[in-house]
């Protein structure tokens, strides 16, 4: 297993180049929380169940590395605020070697 590099822009527009482990069964929302890139209570509100959209991110470089959206993710994004064509739910993006180099920006808190 190896670590991967991610570029995450926080809600203030600051870019963070971070390293995330692929062997801890984490998802992108949990990585954002562990690096405290969003205020506590404003991300991961539903615990990663695709039911709150507080973990919404806009995907930049590397979008082709992501798995297709699942039904629950698609349903949540269809009713969330601030959704763009490149929106995804961070809690539905597993940290794996496939997404090394991914760039995302955290969407506004809903
Ligand atoms: Fe609630 Fe991702 S943490 S939808």
C-alpha cells in the first residue's frame, strides 16, 4: 500500500497539497476532516451516508480517475445546493491509488 497526493482547495480558496493513506479505508470526506480543511460540523454531517451533501466537492484535474456515481450519490446531488457539473460527494470517493493526483475544491456549506 502507498500514500497518494491530493490537492484540496478549502472554502477560503486556499490550496492544500496533502498526502493520504490508501490502507486505512478512508474516503475523501474523512481525509478533509482529518486535515481540518473544513470547520468541524460543516463537513461529514451525515457520517458519510450520502445523505447531507456537506462533503460536496468540485472535481478538477483527475476527474477521469473517479468511479461512476452511485444511485445514492446521484440522488443526493440532485437535491443539494451549489451543485455544478463537476460536483461529487467526498464521502463516496474512496482513497485509493487510482485517484492519486486528484484535485478538488470543497463546495460551500449547504
Ligand atoms: Fe453526508 Fe457525504 S458526509 S453526504
